[in-house]
C-alpha cells in the first residue's frame, strides 16, 4: 500500500482504551516519546490492533504547532 504521508515511524502499542464508539491507542516510538491515536472501535477491530503489537505510525497533519514556553 502506498501513502502520501512522508512521516512514518514504528512503535509498540502500550495501552488501548475502548469507549462505546471511539478508542484511544497509546504507543511508544523509538524516540522514547509516548503518543496516541483516536479511532473508531470498528477501525480498531478491523485492524486487529492489540496491546504489545508492533505498529507503523503514519503521520499526516495539516498543522503541526511548536511552542516554546
């Protein structure tokens, strides 16, 4: 499968929170930074993602904001 997004990382799923309609998938990437993704329960089930799985993270964002405090 081809992707237009250029930002791709690998990670490991650390926790999944399932709601009634949506789910939150937490994962770690090699930069030792926790990240998360929100998706529908149907998408989560269709992808078969489980805690401990190795995943590829494809990031395509309209806006990426950097803030210096």
